[in-house]
C-alpha cells in the first residue's frame, strides 16, 4: 500500500489554490501543481504529500556519519531518506536523491521502519540523506512511534523550516545536525535558494528546545571559502553555546558545480579559527589525521574520544564528561 496523505501546515486560498506553510518558501500552489520542493502537490484543492513512506535509502550507519559526534558516539543508527529538497544547492553531494524526483522508492510504513530499527538493534532512527523537513507527515508519524518504543529520533536537516512545524518536530526529535551553508543571506538566496535568518532561527530554537544540536558547514570553493565568514559562523554558534560541535566539511565537485575540492589548508585554518570561539570543531570529509576529529576536553586537554575514519574509540569519557578532570562536555552517551 502506498497512501496519499493530506499534508499538514497549509491553508486554502481562492479557486482551489493552497498555500503551504511548512517552510519559509510559503509556496502558493495552484490545482495540479507542486511546490518548490516538488513533492507537496495540490490535488483538487487539497495539499498532499507525494512521498509519504516512499523510502529511497535505508541503511545502518555509524552515527558519526550523520555527522553527530556527541550523540551516543560509536553507535549505529537506522538511517532513512526520501527524494526531494526545498533548497537547490548546485553542488549538492546527494543530488541523485534530493534533486531527482524519479529516484526509485519503496513504500515502508512507520511500523515497518520502527520494526526494522528494533530488529537491527538500532538505538534510534535518523531521517537523513535528503531533506527530512519536506517529509514532515511521515517523520512525525514514525518519530512518534519510535519514541513509544524507546528509540531516539535524529534529523539531519538544512534547517529551512517555519517555526510552527519545527516546534512540533522538537516534541519528538532528540538530536539534529543542522547545515549552516553560508553566513551571507545573499548567498543563501542566490545559490541555495533559501534564506539565512530562518536557518539561524532553527539552530537557536532547536537548542533552546532541549534538542541535542550539532552544526555542519560544507566549505564550497568559490561560494563560502572566506575566513571572515567562517569566523562569523563560529561567533554565531558560540553565542548560543560554545559547546555546540561544529563540523567544517570539505566539498567535492558534484551535480552542477565543478570548482575544485575545498583546499585542505583553508579547511584546517578554518577549524583553527573556529577553535578560538568553540570547544569542539571537527574537520569533515578529509583523510584521517588531516584536521582533527578527536574530542579533547577543553579544560584539561585529555583525549576523550579518538576517531579514525568512522572507527570511534572512547578513551576517557565518564557520564558524558571528561574522565580525567570531570568537566561536563555535553556528550550524550
Ligand atoms: S515544503 Fe515544499 S511546498 Fe511547502 S513551502 Fe516549502 S518548498 Fe513550498
């Protein structure tokens, strides 16, 4: 069975037109048309989700791959994704599912997903690979069920969502990795077709709502590889909490963007700059040993977690804090 499900967060306008209120695009959608994300469609004056339960990718992944470094480190999590996205990054690293609306999908009910997670001994479910916000109805149904079974819910998201649906999600989501793709609104509007302020608000609201938050910035050659911008991102995160982990990741040419991969030296320098403001900065998508992926206690310098690729070794972590000096590190374990 592959149900067509009425979408949430929309209003009726004249002439069977609707307005979707899920993300800040607030698309006005005429009968028979879809919104910017391509997966929420006006069917005779009713907005429906065309991707409810349509799973394009399903795998047990290390939680570090999300990336989440301070959320049950070393564990594996059932990860699922669908197709479509509400942003249009020309360098998308997952474009074959986020931008290809014909990507093969199989129907899996929320019950199926929770059962598979339990059978595989997963501690939770990660909604990832493409953008889970546009899968809102399915994520909510699955997350509710997962919570009842004692599982955690994780979202890996671009954070481009309106406050009301975000608040609902925060009732069930335990951890988020949120992309902060740039610190220039002009870049968000011109390149990713989104907006900076909404993403900043999501990061702040998720943190204030008690969700475990980590932030990722993909440093893209010619788009945001600017040291002032990197400093401003670190400053912004630090203003919320300097213990929020920041993943500074390397881009590789993909989809419609062909500039060379991010200069590793710039990436490493960005991490060093970030560490002047933040306690935990990690270099992503680089060979082991190229930029620092270990967790050290910011108070005494003790090696707390060592990482080689996706191999994670807990060295001196006690109750989520430093086993040597006792500093709380905010690591959920
Ligand atoms: S979720 Fe899709 S349809 Fe709704 S406002 Fe955003 S882009 Fe438009």
